[in-house]
C-alpha cells in the first residue's frame, strides 16, 4: 500500500479518533513515569489537596486536619481525587489511583489544543499541536498531587471557549467562555487573572474590528462591535455584584479574598521595576522551556495577527493568546518579586504552552514565516534576546524540583561535564541563536519540520526532568517514612484518631509524609512554631506533671505520634526505625515523660545531650551507649551535670558491645534536667568518611526510673 493510500485512509478517519489516541498514549506514557514516584515531593501543597479530597470522600465535606473548610483553595482538583480515597482504604493504593487520574486529566489538554489549532490550520498540523501540548516536561507533575494537573487542561479549555466566543459571539458561546472561567477559578484562585485577560482580549477585538470597518464612523463601529459581547459584559458584572453582596456584604470578607489562600498577597508591596525584572525573567525561562520555536511562533502570531488587515480568526487568537499570557505571567512575576519567592516559578505559568504550540503550527500552516518576513525577524530576535536575558546559573538549585523543571536540563549538562558552570550562559545563548536562525531561515517546503523539531527537543528534555523529579520523590520518601508508608494505619486502623506533636526537631517532610500516607493521623499540636500554614494547635507544657495544655485544657489523644526527642508516658505500639518516629498509646491523661536534645536521627550525639524529665521528683536515668573504634580509639570520659555540677562520670571504652551509664536525677518543681557532655571527633578528619559532624557516641536508649515515694 502506497503512502498516498495510507494518507487517504487516515483522512477518512474521524479526527476524534486521533485526538483520543493522543490522550490515551500520553496518559499511558505519563503513568509509566508516575508509577515510580513513591511519594509526593511538593509540600505542603500536596498535603492540602490530599486532605481536602480525603475528607470529602469520607464525609462529603471539605476539611483540613479535621477543621471544616477549604482554606481558600480550589475545590475542583480535590473533587477529582476524592473517588480514589473512596475506592481504596489504604492510602498507598489511593496514591497510585490519584496519579493515574492526574495522567488522564492532564493529557486531556490535547483536546482543547487541537480544537484551538483546528480553527487556524488543517487537521494534521492541529494534531501536531495537540501532541506538542502533552510533550512538555511539565506533565511530570502527574507524579505528585498538585492542582497543576487539573488547571492545565482547564486553562486550555478556557482559551478555546474564549476564542470561539470572540469569533462568533452567540449567547451560548459567551456563556460557555464564562463557565470555563468559573471552572478555572474554582480549580485554582490564580485564575482570577483571567478576568482582566478576558476584558483585555475583548477591548482588543472590539477596537480592531471597529478599525477594520470602512463603512461607518469609528464611534459607531465601536458601539456596534461591543454590543455583540453584551453577554460577557453582563456576566462579569453579575459575578462582581454577587461577590460584593455575598462575600463582602453577607460574609464580611473583602475583595482581597477573591485570591483565596493567597489573599495575603494583596497586602504585599510591589515595585514596578522589580515586577518588570521578574516578568522578563519568566518570559525568557518559558521561551527556553519550550525550546524557543513555539515561543517565537507566539510572538510572530501576535505581531502579525493584531493588525486590522489580518484574517479575523488569526486576530482573535492573537488577542486571546496575548491577553492570557500577559496577565498570567504578570501575576506570577509579581509574586516572584516578593520575599516569599524571589525565584522563577515555571509551574505557575507553563499553562500558556498550548497557546505557543498552536501559534507555531499557525506560523507554518498559514505561511506567516514567509509572508511576514519583518515580523518573523522581529519575533526571532526578541525570542533569542529573552532567552539570553535570564541569568540561569543563579536559579540552579533544589527548588527546581518544585518550580522550574526546564532548568534540570542545565543540571544535566553540568552533570555530564558537557559544559562548566561559567559556560552555561553562553551555551544557552548559542543554542537559542541556532534555534532562532532555524525559525527564521527554514525554507517553506521544509516548514512542517519546525513543529517536529520542537517535539524532538521537548521529548529529549523529559529525560533529565524525570530523572531529577524521581530523585526528589525518593528523597521525600526516605526523609519522611523509612518503613511501610501506611505504618500508622497498619498499627491502629484508618479512623482519624492519631494526634501529632511537632517539636521542630525533625524535617518537615517527616510530618507531611506521615500525614499524607495515613488516614488515621489527624490533629497537629506544636510547641512555639507551627510547622506550616495549615490548621494546627499551639500547646504549652505543664512542667509539674508533663501534661500538654491547649487553650487552658488538657490535650486528649487516644494515640500520639512523636519524634525521637519526645518520650510519652504510655506504651509505644509502633515505630519507624529509620526516622525514629514513634506511635504511643498514652496512659491518660496525656503526659510527656521527657524531652531529649542533642541526638541526631542516627543516634549519634553531638558534644552535649540534654535530657529533661517532667513530673519528676528524682530518680535515675540509665543510658545505653555505643561508639565506633575507628572514630574514638581511646577511652572517652563522659560527664553528666546538673546545674553545671558533675553528678556522674563514666569512662567509655569503645567496643562492639553497648555499655550502660547510670545518672542520678534530682528535681525541682517537677523538672529533672541533666546534661551529658561527650568528647567528639569529626569522621571526615578521623576516618575519611564523608561526614563533617562532630560526633560523640550513639545514645541507643534512655531509661528513666522515677524515685520511689514511700
């Protein structure tokens, strides 16, 4: 069968079959990658959406750590995740199901991308745009629990619906555009920027349409053109009025609350120059992330399309693409300029990818690259300049796994020693220049290769991104839970009955991973500093008896999860040996036996270990110690002090068998503190091991015996 015959038969097949195939292949491929992610790595965001979904699946209402409400976060994504929690009782399986949901939902962005492109170019180029939209490395977010998975296709749907509404402004189409705007907002409050984007696109179209008319005055043309979009105008006005009446008038909120969980940003100070600076950085980084060709295509479409003589379908797409991209990137840049960020936030603006992919195929399919040579040259020069404006070296760091996947490509170049750190900037500029020349100088007969070249570049970029985010997931898993992930549920069941006491002595991910993978973990209590911005309760310690007091009342807990620095009066019923997290069934009322400071997670001590017993009126402390002959070849003199005065001395002779040291305790007002001083050595210096800590001995166990009262 000849190629012509194959093409003819393919043309006869429904386009929906091809688009569905793209979605299915993308979802399957992404699931293969997502399946090796054993834990979320972006916290506390992942915990927020999992908690909302978990509570909705269990009760039909939203709650965060048992506190009713959605905390200002979008509800669409938790609703998508809730069925996974409803079907699977154990969270690891639910996590697998949620990742599968992410892969399907995010891959659905191919559908609106195809529909957007189809209004500008033929079937095959439109299908190419759909493939490009799901080939970007940012689909790696399917391996974690983030609202980006839902917002990406929803944003693309809004763009498509808005283009349709502005092309042919029927009431139905305008209502559809407003409906997708509402859906986008309830998915992610950041979508509030789509309101000024819609208004901007509307103004551009009304103005350009009026300018293009020759048969009536400009003023009459403006009124005539604007009248067609009355449904959109009335819809936006009605939404603003409803917010003012319900949220401000009845619920007593303010306009800033339209930002949801990010309402605090309304009070931040913004410098126009700083925002402009970050705006250029974000444009340049997106340009780099999309391999320049699609971004240059978007610039060319804007330059060529926003002219009265341009074809109207191109003009409408250019107006929507410019408005949506400008306002979205401006909002992200404003946040990036605050002290809370000061970094590139690709994960908050990569949503414009479908617009760039459609623009690239439009440049090829409509011949803009060859009919608009001046605009094409300007687009190429600006695209190369924007890539070069970003100081990439200053943004290479650990946050890339959360915020900027494309920068992992540069990390990969460094790891392979293809370039040095000082050569990153010139190498990126050189690559951008080559891409710009290809964009500008490719002959028309080879124009179809431009989208394929972009697809090749994006496909190759997925490799280093997947490698790095898998590492981030593995680090989250090992840093948070080092036994079976649902070990707490396995010990006590899945009903919320486990409280957590946060002492700020562990890594945050230890708390978050245990919460994420165990349904039974509920309330969080903390001393002094809250672990995050989610609901948590501050507690004080009654040192006379070790009881925890919250708002003047004793803390009640059937089970409590604590880190190794806390000893609870009660029975330990489960433990994660790797992190030292221990689950207790406390003897009522809930009381602390002791707090321990100066011991690392691997049991090694620093120069001083402080053991403070509560509800203590004397007694003794039995320490089980073990050292390393290589680290400490000579006997160690260990001294226990109370109030600066020695109360016990012990000569520790290094060996393979643990040794015990007994320390007398004396109490005052219910508190018995003791400081154990230990000589230290640095493994890197003494043994050559890659450990720069000053280590004493390993404190394997603390056994407190209270004074017998006769």
